[in-house]
C-alpha cells in the first residue's frame, strides 16, 4: 500500500511507503491529510504518563514546503505499462481489447523513418496490427487511428504509475484530471 504525498498546495509529489509517511508525521512535515486512516504505528510508552505513542497514517498527506513540480512543465516518463493504461488496453487500429502480453508500443511515425519515442507518437496496438502496419505510417498502411495520442497530465500520470490506488486517492486524483482524459471513460 502506498500513500499519496502532495505538496502543501495540493500537487502530487510521489507515492511513498507507509514507513516514509510515518517519518513525515514524526518530523512534523505533514500540514494536512485527506482520506481514510490506512495504518497506525505504535511506539514506546511515555515514562511519566504511561501513554503509548502512536502515529495514524492517512492515505493522502500534504507536506511542508513548496512544490518542486510545475504541472504544466511536466512530461511523464513513457513506459509500456503506462501507455497501455492510458489507451485502456485498446488497439488503436482494430479496436480490440487485449491483455498486456498481447500488446505492443506502436510508433505512428515509424522509428525507422525518424519517428521519435514520445507520448504524441505512440499508441497501443495488438501484435497483429503492429506487424501488419510495419514501418509505414497509418496512411500508407491504410490503417487509420481510432483515437489520438496525448501526453498525460500530472494527475493522470500518478494514476497510470500505481496499480493499487485506494478509492479515496483515486477520487482525489480524478477530480483534477482533464475532462477530456481517456481515464474518465
């Protein structure tokens, strides 16, 4: 389980472990919290009061300090897992829904012809369609795209990079996703 760490302004910073979250709480870095309590760490007993120390961890924490991320300057890293999730495991050519092992990263402008490996030049394709298209453009192969590629926003990237998102974390992230996002459909 991961905790969604945000800046004090509410911008996603990282997915962190429960132990790292406890460190932020203990250091007094947590400015606010959202969501459900997901864990409780218990410490020693106070010699005077006999009370046991405890830190309750929320699923979403806002930490001290200014954000080091400008969401408008961000280009998320491109991985097959995030690409397939962005495209909902849907082949951009035949429209079939496939499992990850049956999918490939398809370059719209082929690498063999100078096409770059970036979000706006790649889509998800099944192996058969990728092989059929080969080193041609979709127009040359007479295989029109069923959907357009796009660069995920900061909030979409946080959804794409974590497979085990709690409901309250997903609700928070989806509230900031652009209305045109494929993740909303």
